[in-house]
């Protein structure tokens, strides 16, 4: 498992290969998250004590945005921030509409 982490846990996992277009360099950027879990247990009901253990892990890689490098400036342009904001606004409007239309108890 450690070898796999070394293979995936490098700068190329977070930053993609640069692409040049129209005098600009674009570098893709990702969010990377690792998770691990393990456990052990047993049961007195089985003949061998029912002992066992296990471990596991995973990696999630999601696009975060791009770095845009120009002669005069460098800028990070995030992906999906507008979608989250619009989703939260829509959910708030639905909740507000539901709360205002509920019958009130006397």
C-alpha cells in the first residue's frame, strides 16, 4: 500500500501537464483526498474465536480549477464554485417557500 501512495501522491496528481494556447499557459489543478480505515474483531461463538482483521483505503481526485499564466499575471480559476452557490441559493428558496406556506398552529 505504501508503494501505491508513493506512486499516486506526487505533484502530477495535483497539477496536470501544462498546455500552451494563445500566449497563455494553462495548468490543470485537482483536489486530492486519501482515506484509510482498519479494524479487528472476534466472536466467542465460533470454534477458532472468529478473529479477523482488515484494512482498506481509497483516493479521490476531483478537478479544482486551472492556473492561467500570462505575461502580466498568474490567476487561479476555480471550477464549480458557481454551481455550489446556485445550488445553495435554490435550496434556500425552496426551504423559505415551504416554511412560509406551512399552516400555522393556533
